[in-house]
C-alpha cells in the first residue's frame, strides 16, 4: 500500500469533503434559510477548514503566494503528467476512495462531452482541478480549495461562514474594510486579487493558451458570492458580466457530474490526447 500524502493543516479528511459540502450548499432550488441551516450543521472539519481560510487569507498572504506561484517556476509538465502528479494526493489504501483524481476529472469532462459542449469547454472540464497540486507543493488545504472572494476590500455577507473573518488581521486595516478597498469602481475582475487557491493557479498556467470563456471558468468557478449571489458586481466590468453565463454553465458540471460509473481511461485517452494537442503545447510551465 502506498503512503498517503501528508498535507499540513488538514481539517478535511480529504479534498472531496469540500466538494461534497459545495454540492449540498449550492444545490439548485435551495432557499437562503436552507443554506443557513446547512452551514449550521456542517461537519466540524468543514467549519474548521473555513475558519483557517478566513482568518489567514490576508492581502499580504495572497500577494506573497501570487509572487511564489504565478511566476510558474515549478517546471514543465504535460497535462497527463500534471494529472498523474495530482493522483498522488489520494491514499489508495483508503477503502472509501474508489476513483482516482484523473477519473474525477474525466467525469466532469465526459459529462460535458455527452451533452455536446464545445471541445474547448471539455478541455476546461478536464483541467479545472489540476491546480490542487498546490497541496503537493506543501500548501495547506485552506490555501488550495474553498469558495473564493476578493481580498483588499470589504467581505461580502454572502461568503460562506463570514463570521470567521472576525480574526482576520485585515479587519484592522481601514481601507480594506471599504466597499471598493484598494480597487476602482468597475475595475474588472482581472484586476482584483482573489483569495489564493487552485482556481487562480490553474488559470495562470493556462492563460497563454485558452480563450477568455475558459479562463473565466477556471479562475472564477469557486467565486460563489459573485456567480450565485450577485455580490461584488461593483467591481465587475461589462466583460465580466458577459462571461458570467459561461461560469454558470460550467458549474452545472463541476457540482453535479460525479457519478458511480468509473471512466475507462485506456479507452478515452486517444480522444484526450487529440484534445490536448489541439489547444495546448506539448508541455507547459507550472
């Protein structure tokens, strides 16, 4: 049996626990009262995860991590190599873990493919979680996954567990507590520093190669306060608003594509080899 990867500060039993929380919290048709009820009865691990995220996700932290990772100094990898690297995050001795990370990615992209979505979107579905390899670089769970939000301006009440911001040091910086903070009105989300995590990282890796619709899906698929509740529209420009429909379309698959059918990697690999070659160079900087 292989040994599980040791991840610092891991209140979640595994990263899939965060995905399960998202599916429960953001299921279509749930009322705001049900959201609050779900949050109040969340598993202790999820609540502790968000406490760590909200208390530590400061402007200084985000800027430091952007400097560390957005310069892409982790070497060259193919998409398959990146996916295989992410697979090492899973403990294969865990009896509750049936699917590999590659198979989870394939479930999302194959759901898109079966619905006749464009090829660039199918590619986006496959690669969207590859940034979770940040855990394998030694980053804690709370700095890799979780709902995302802008830093450097007032936190929205629509961020999950907003009460945990009470101990964030940025609460003591007056400018960060204003509506616009360090930004200008309608500056555009591309000019906003989002809480650091796998979304921004994979978007930075793919930025030279993919269309705007794809990059918005990658960077903002966890920005639930915006695309679920309409928060932070005052920072958005017309391009952001026009891209919102694509983020919403993507999230239908991100939240609800996990099923019990195990994808056949050997059978599917030739299709994805062609797909990667169509849009991406042989290797990319990570």
